[in-house]
C-alpha cells in the first residue's frame, strides 16, 4: 500500500483524511499527547485493521476520540455529573474518561467490555478531521505494539509506512506522553494510567482518586488488569533498560560509575557531559518536566538505530507530569528499577 503523507497545514488534508476514515481506512493523526492510529470507531472492519497494523492483542481496547465534549452522550450511558465537570475543565486535553458504553459502540472497539474510553484531543487539525469524518475516531497510539509511542511523523513512518492509507504530519507532539486514563464507573474514580493530565489537577475536581496497583508495579502472573493494556510489555527499546530513581546528582554519579563505553544513557541535560563514551539521549534540564515528557519516547526509540547493549535512565520525581514519564520509563525497563 502506498501511504499518503499529508502535512497538517496543507489545504486539502482535513478533507482527504476525513474521507479515508469515513470509507474505512486508517490514518495516523497527530494529537497533543502522541500520534494515534485512527479509524472509524463504529466500523468493525476498520477497527480490526488497527489491531492488525499494530500487531495489538485483541483484548486491549481502543480510545474513542471525539471532536466536541457533547458527543460523549452519543456513545456513553449514565454519564455522571463529574464527567461533565472534568470535560468542562480539561477537554480538549490529555484526559481519557472510562464510562458505561452504549450499544452503538462495537465490541471490537471496546474489546468486549461494557465500558468505553473516550477523549477530546487538543489538536485543531485532528479535531477538524474527526468532525469532518462524521464518526468517532478509534485510535490507540500509532506505534507497532510494544514499541515506544510515536511523537513525530517520522516515528509513524518507521512503524506504519505501507500499512495504512495516510499519515498526517503535525510535527512534534506538544506533551509527548499518552493521556491520563480515569475510570469513572467505580467509586472512588480510579487512575488506570498516569499521563499528560497531572492527577493532582484531577483531584481538585474529583476529590479522592484511587491509584490502580498496575500503575506502580508490574502485574503478577495470572492477575486480571482493570485496564487491559496494563498487562502487556510496553514502550521497550531493543536493549534492556535500567531505571535509576533518586536525586539527579546521585543517579548521574551511579550511572557514570556503572557504564561501559558504548552503553546508552537517558539523562537530564546538565549531566550529559558525565558520559563522554556513551550514546547519550538528553531529555531536558532536570527541572523541566514538560521537556522530559516531550522527549522520553523519542529518546527510547533513538537507541533502536544504534547497537547499544544496555541503557541506563535517570528517572524524574513522580509528581505532575513526572508520574507519567516515570511510569513509561519503568515499563520500558520491565520495572527494572534501582532506587538510590
Ligand atoms: P493506547 O492509546 O495505545 O495506550 O491504548 C489505549 C489505552 O486505553 C490502553 O491502555 C487500554 O487498555 C485503555 N482502555 C481503552 N478502553 C478502555 C476501557 N473501556 N477500560 C479501561 N481501559 C481502557
Ligand atoms: Mg499504546
């Protein structure tokens, strides 16, 4: 298949992308979080193709993307007051709500669950594509299953060129980690995935939030996850990753002591000179949590173009956006974490 490359600001991009989606095709769409692999979320065959293109396990459901918060009621049942409050405060934005699902949503989209994950992305062109398509767009992250999520159009080309109808190039993603997923079908609401919307901000509206165990530790053998995506190996580069938690100075000193020439290092910018013989991917200054989010997947992916035998990563503190960045790094490491 010849994959069309559509610059987000080209005059016919919205029309072309929307027509592909309406007719059952797949389009890579930029969002503020990561690139998504989008298709008509009400069309079972189109949705099946998302799973095939990604190599995604069938029991890992997709997120429905809508152009306006009001569309929530078209696909969700018994929407609680707090969902409207959250939508008012944070949509469009990096927050996904899990709600009871209406029968119109195919089981293939929700992987057979009676709940559906839904969000309104903060990206003008992508919202225009969704609106013009006239359907909700089901979209997981656009990476091949297991690989780090795509945050640039070039990442989409790496994983999906020749497999999908089109890639919309919207440049680098503004946030760079996936949406925060909050399950509103349980009391208290439960954080299923930390992401681009800091949980501290959600708590201001929701009050108490339970944090799912799978957010902070690996799943045990035979354990049933609440968000199906939690049980799979995720975000991993080819080389094994070790994550270091502690102060920046301590973790940098530890890594400098451990590394061999040719190892890979993900570090805060100011410590990069400590690893002269390594392949270094800086993720911004230690204090710059937005830069960490924007850079983390690109950094993980970049090692796959090298022959580093192993990767050490400095981990930011787990607050604000740092909770999501730390979660992605730890998952990439298979929770191989050394706490200093
Ligand atoms: P991705 O965007 O690739 O991270 O995939 C979407 C994420 O949303 C996965 O982690 C799914 O498990 C999660 N998800 C989608 N629908 C639901 C749902 N109904 N309940 C819980 N989690 C969901
Ligand atoms: Mg994903």
